[in-house]
C-alpha cells in the first residue's frame, strides 16, 4: 500500500500575520527594561534600513502591528527612491522620557549587531542622532548619527525638503505650476519635520495654518514665522478652508471620517504630508480619488530622510543627498502619470512603481544575508 501523503502543515497564527516579512526579532534585556521588536520586511534590494521608534505603545500587539506596517513602507520607500536598500523598522516599547538610558540603548545596539548587517538602524519618533551615537558604541550598523561622528545629523531636514518637492509636484499636477504661492496649506504636526516644512512653505509664499497636540511646538513655529496662523485641533484644520492638507504627525491620519470631509467645497483638494502610513485602510485611496482629492503617496514624498541617512553609507555629503531628495519632485509626477495611465489611485500607482523595481532588481540580487 502506498505511503500516505504528508499532512498539510497546520495554519500558523504567527506566520499568517507576518504579511510577507522575512524576519521579525523580539529583543528583551531584563536588566535595562529593553523590550524591542525589529521587523525586516525585505532585503531584495539590499540590507533593510529603517529607524528605531521609541514609543509608549498601549500593548505589545500594537507595537508589533506598527513595526510590521512601518517596515513594509520602508521597503517601498527605498524602492521608489531608487536606493539599493531593503525595508526594516524597529520599535522600542515604552516612554523614552522615562526609560531611555545609555544602558538600554547599548543593549539594543547589541541586538542590532547580532543581525550582522541585515538591518541598519537610524532615528525615528522618540530617538535622536545622539541616541544613535550611543547605539553605535555596540553596533556597526547605525546611520543617522551626529555630524560630530561623521553622520548626517537631523534627518528631518531632508524629510521636510522632500515633502515640499512632492507638494510642488502635486501643485503642478493640480494647478499647472510647481509652487504653493498663494495656496492655503494646513500642516498637522509641527514637530521636527513639520517645522522645517512650514519654513519651506512660507518661503514659497504659501498661506500656512498649523495645529499640534503640543502647544509649545505651535508657539515655536509662530515665533519663527509670525504670519503663520494656528487652530486648536486637526478636526478644525481639515474642515477649514484649505488647498493642501499636510499630515505630519503619526500614521492613520486619513481615516473614513477625514476622507469624507476632504474634497467638500472649500476643503483641501491635495493631501501631501510627512507622516508614514497616512491611509487608515487601502480603500481610502479610492475614496479620495473619487472625491477629486489628489493624494501624494506618503512613502514617495517623505523619502528625503531615508535618502539623507542612506547617504552616510557612502560618507555623508549634504549637497549630494539634497540633490537626490530633489528627485522626489520627478518621482511624484511619475506616480501621478502611472495613476492616470492605469486608471488607479496614486497609492496603487506608487506600489506598482516600487514593486516593479523590487521585481526587476531584486531578481539580480536575491536576499541580503549580511
């Protein structure tokens, strides 16, 4: 009697939720209180580069979900930007104001080092260049370091510059001229990136309105740019008279409720901001398109920071990195062209652009083993 075929493996709740990721590493160092997750989505184009987010997640499931979503975005961001890098992201669970110590950062650095170059880390929400200098005392695979240590320093500088280039492309597509002069732009979140973005917009002649959960951040922007106005909440900003809405805080800024407001008479007809993973779910891209709102995909326009820290791998040159970030203008226009040609929302067009490069170039390289 012939042997019975091998049984199908039982479905795995863990692997079913990895969404195509190559590797997810859970890092725990009890003496320092470190609880971190490193998610490597793809190394098809090269080692996975992505920042370290230090954030007080409500639970571990939320931290894992964020790490998976952010690392996938980094894969697409690097591909769309033409970099020979894959996508990864790390999150450290906890309030950085209470838990961040030299010992914890060095323990984290040892975990990154153990991956032998498959993952390269940098700054993100809750971490700064000085933290990366500490991590680098235990690890070779660190970017986003201070200028004093040969790094690029604050990556928010070119993140904001790239978003501005993407916004200029959206203005070209919407109004026939690559300028925000005379346009009313609402910026939600004026921390590091949003503050720099406001500067570019003011210099370009835009009428800028801002909001932030931190009143000190709003006050600092208004001191620097007295002509900037503020409103009390994101809800008030979105509902008010705008040409462009720029979400520059955390992800999920464009949910069903916001999408319903956008595109109505007097509200924004362009969405272009620095926040990652702005669309709360995939269907919102179509909702915006159907309402006549032009969405500049977040990972295309906010790639300037990645370009900046990636340039460190060659020995940092700000002018070279800035020139590369200027190309975000052209890549954003290319996304809009594909969207028109294929009859799809820009978010889908951006994915197609990135996936094409991953397939074409990744086939030549295979996975990055370190």
